[in-house]
C-alpha cells in the first residue's frame, strides 16, 4: 500500500446497499455536486452506522441552531488545525454558499488574530482553538461566549468542534481520497461550445448566469430589456449578441429566437429567465400589476419555450424554465407571482413529455429568495416587514448558490434545479408546507394587507408600453 492509497476505498452501490446509495444520491443532487463525496461512499460501507451518523451530523450541519456562516467558520478552523485538507476543500465551497467571503475563508487559517473578524467570529475561532488544544474551555472564554450564545448554542458549539475533529481523524486514518470536483463546480469545462439563449439577461439571475456560462466556454445570445445594462453584460461575455426583447410580445420573442439560431448556427440550451415581481394583495390590489406579472412571468416563458422548442429538439437540447419555490408554496401578497410560477412549472412539465422522443430535456428551477434586485426591490416592502413568516422561507441566499445550481443543471440537463438545497426537501411535501405557511402567516397579516393596499410597490422592472 502506497502512502496516499486509501486503506478503505469508496464502496460500490452493492457494497453500501440500496438504501445508502439512494440517500447519498439525494444528498449529492441537493448539494449540487457532480459525484458522491468519497467521505459518504466510504463511511457507508458500515451500512447501519452510516445512517445513524448522518442523523447526528445533520443535526449539527445544516440542521443546527448556529447560523450557517458561524457553523462553516468553525468547521473550516477545525479542518485547518487538524490538517484535514479533505474537510477543508469540502467546506470551502459550503462556506462560500453560507456567505463567507473568499478573504474570510483564507483568513480562517490565521485564526482569531487575523484582521476583519467581528467580536462574535473572533470568539468562535478562539473557542475552536481552545477545544482543539485543551479539550476544554477556560472560564474566561466561557464567560465571553455566554454573552453571545445561548445554552443550546454553547452545547452545539462543543459538539460541532468534537464531531469534526472525530471526522478529521477518521478521514486521515482511512486515507480517504480527495474528491476530484471539490472546490470546482460540477461539470466545469463540459459546457464549452454549448449554444445558449438567455432571456432576462440584463441583470440579476440572467446576467450572473450569462457570466458563469461564458466563463465555462458557452456561446451566448442575451435577450432582455434595459439595453444599456444588457450591452454591458454582453461585453463581459466575449461580445455576446445582445437583443432587446419584451417577452410579452410573441413576435419579438420569435424574432429573437431565430436571430439566436442564425447567429450561433443552432441552439442547444434556452433559459427562460425573464421575470418581474411585485407584492400586492388580491383584494384591493392593482389588477394591472397582476396582469403584467402574468404576461411577463407566464406568457413570456410560454412564448420563449414555444419558439425555442423546434431548435432544441435534439439529443443535446435542454430548456430550463426559471420558476420559484412560490410555485409550490404560496405566500400572501404574492398571489400573482405564485400563480405565474406555478404555471411555469406546469408548462415545463408538459413540454418535457412532449419533447422526450427527440432526446431533449426540460428542467424547472425552484429558488427561494436569492440576493438579487428582485428580492430587494420587489419583496423588500413595508408590508412584507409586517409579516411574521420566518425561518428559511425568509432567509436571503447568496446569488452564487443559485448560479452554481443553474450551471450544474445545464451541464447535466437536470429535471430539477434547486437553491438553496433545502428547497428540494419542501417540494415533495408542498401540501403540508402550505398548511404550515397558512398558519404561520396569520399573525400580523391584516395589518400587512392594509399597508400593501396603500403602499406603492411597482414591478421590479419597468415595462415599456405593451406592443
């Protein structure tokens, strides 16, 4: 056995069992990585213990009470002090997704003495180091921690450090090999030459997706309103073709799709992303805002998919319709947005079946709140602040998490694209999730509705006069 050779290698599906293989497949899909991590396929060779370990580990991350950025800060520090590069590379990606910047992640190696840490972050780093070195916390540091953390969080912090120290020891002792895709999005390089049309590409998800796919070698045509912004994005993407397009106009959409086909010499991928948002109550809300929302978010997607369908109907073809978690769980003040996104889901599902014989695939993207202009401008209203619905449904996720998911989805032509990962768990239980939301939203709802009826909450993108 050579020094770097695994002492116990990753198990095959027959070696880890069907149940474990299914669990690992689900975790891989939710996490948006290209292949099952070696840590899972190795530990799963102890079939029953693996499942018990997952429950405990999941209770700490991602199911713990500490904020995700704090959790990843601690885990990365443990990885550094134990010298576990597998742990470091695996959680470097997760740390970025949780909101840690590249500079912060690099500073974790320098510990609490590095510049830029908040008092809370500095305390967590000091606590991690003491637990590693002393297997205990000094009274002085304990008292400082009590000013920041509840009893539950203090218990969790000790268990979190201990668990990842144990995992680092296990990884080192078994000589678990690094994952080939750690630190890089799945499928990087496999998009080279792919011919892609993106609508709504002037900013937000569309612009960020364009930049990412261009970096992976895709050839792009970008469509949207706001021509100055669209031109800037196109210039950043190797002078991609930029075409102004109001997706409410079927003839404009058909013209743009044909121009994309002519420019690229065909079409492999269409991403129907153009969308608007506005909060308005059904009773007392402006019906014109409701109508415009459906025109852009539903009819615009229909026109795009309809026009592109003949060109992507081949074995490499793929259409991705950008829907939302709101397609499955429908919050108050988002009746128009939810109705449109549910329609998008239905359109894509039907189109998937209709194009199946051609070899083309169709996917639906379900996103919770991503950090975009739409979230801050459209859903950051005074009425929204009065709603009491909390938890993950109101937590804004870094845009990069969504773009990572889109890149992976386009690469593998995925049926479902989700961001953040927990959205995948909500979709199968949407009816139950809706019941929970029904109850949770009631407190303060009447006041929020009254404010919404008076508040000026325009669409997130200014629309030209309808053609």
